[in-house]
C-alpha cells in the first residue's frame, strides 16, 4: 500500500524521463513480486487496466511519471497564457526541461498526435514560428487573446481573417500576419477544416485545469483512459465463440464477492471504533448499529433490495424463496431449488443478472 507513494515522491522531485528499458525493468520487479518469481499468468498490461475494464488497477509507472511531469507542463502553459514567461532563453538546454518536453512528446504519441501540431503551440517566442513581418504584431495579438494555435479556431475550423478581426478586434493592416500564421498552421498538419479536434483530451485537460489539487491522480486516470490497449480482444473472442453480443466483464463484482466473504468492508461500527467522532449507526436506516450483517442483510433498506432479487428469481423459477441469507448473501446452494430447476435459471440468467447487477449498486451507495 505504501510502495507507490515511495516511488511517486522521487518521481515528483526528479523530473526524469524513463526510457522504455527502465520502465520494463521496474515492471519486471513488480511482476517478480506479484508472481513470486514464477511465470506470470496475466499480462502486466492487463493487470494495469482499471478494475471496471477487467484489470486490477496495478499502478502504471509510465503514466504516473507522465502525471508528475504534467504539473510542470501546466505551470509553463498557464504562465505563457498569462504573459508570464517562465522559460528563460538561457535555460532552454537544461536537461530537466528537455525531459519534460520529451515526456510531452510521448504523451502526444500515446494520444495519436505524433507529428501533428498541438493546438497549444505558442505563437510568440516559438523557435519554430519565426515571424517574417513585424515581430511585435504577434505580441500585440497575444495581448488581445490570440496566444496559442487553438485560439485561431472556431468549432475546429480555422477562422477567416474577418472572423478573427471581429472576435479579437485586430487591426485591418495585420492581414499579412494572418497569412503567415495560416501557412504555419496548415504546414504543421493541424487540419484547418475540422477533420480532427484542435485540442485533444489531454490538451483540454492542461488548458482547463487551473487547480493543481489531486492533479497527479486526475492526470493518471486521463492517461489510462486515452491508452486504448485493453482486453477487448478477449471479449470479442467470447462473443464469437458464443455467437452473442455485449459480453460484460467487470472484476469489481468478483472483488466485491471476495470482500464480502472475507468481511473486508469497513462498517460504521468499525469506523466508530477507529474514530469515536464517527457515528456507529447504519448510514442507510440511521436507526441501528451498523454491524456487517446489519448493513448487508438485516437493514430494512437493504431488505427491500433482497426482496426484489427474490421476486425476480421467484418469477423465473415459479417458486417462493425462503429468505435464506446463505443463498442470497454468500451464494450457498438454496434448499428450495432442485438440480432440475437450474435449466430455466441458466436460460434467464443473463437478463436477470444484468438487472440485479445494476440494482446491486444500491447496496453500496
Ligand atoms: Zn440499517
């Protein structure tokens, strides 16, 4: 539990760029620990997927490294937007800055933007965009709100000079500046016709994120969502084998079952023992002590849920269930159901399970 913070601290203090080899070495150590030196049974990439996508949310060190660099990127961008350049020319060859730029390139590559001009490309102080007309023109535009390439777009389409003039109150004589900037943007593969969003999700994130609270975890989740490598191929194989559609897979349900069996949930009663300021009462009915068995079985609010499950199952099997906590709560065999009854159960299982699963959220909310 405390391994990740120990790794994150030096990562935040030393903005390093990890080559693939270093990441593989670190992941190999993780794997060795998880599988006790034996041959891994599940790919590291699959273990790193979010629980809701079939993974085990094992930390992805590369994404955490990127998330640590995001703080620096965010500072640079927002300082530039506020006309407070924080990158002095004399420190441009600094290895630390080089690392962050390299990480940004890796992030853009992951977002499928490799070789494309970013919507966040600055239009002043940019070595790749050396103005041929009056140098001060783009500085004046910066003051009027045209600071990055994305500012020249409206609904993912490059604005005409007249549109820009009206929007940012530009001088009529600055048309040559517009032609130059248009050439720069079109040659940088930022399509002016709206085929591709000017800002990708990551651009949007760093642009809109002004508060650095929980920045690393938010950036980490974003990188996980942008990375499309997943276990879709496993679903597709099941769908093909069973000639069905919409296979549903979520380790969270399996995990929930283990947590129930091992009594891992922290109940209000335990919380009260840990901190006497917390109420020991059940947080659903607010009347009785929130013991484990009360929260999951005896609580009148939860009983309604189980009654719904019993009704649904009863309708399918045409029998009345005795409210047996062993069956409903722990999945033990029900006394009321003979083996011959399982045929219809299996037939209706997909729909009833789906319905019950969605209702199941109610238990924990
Ligand atoms: Zn209760």
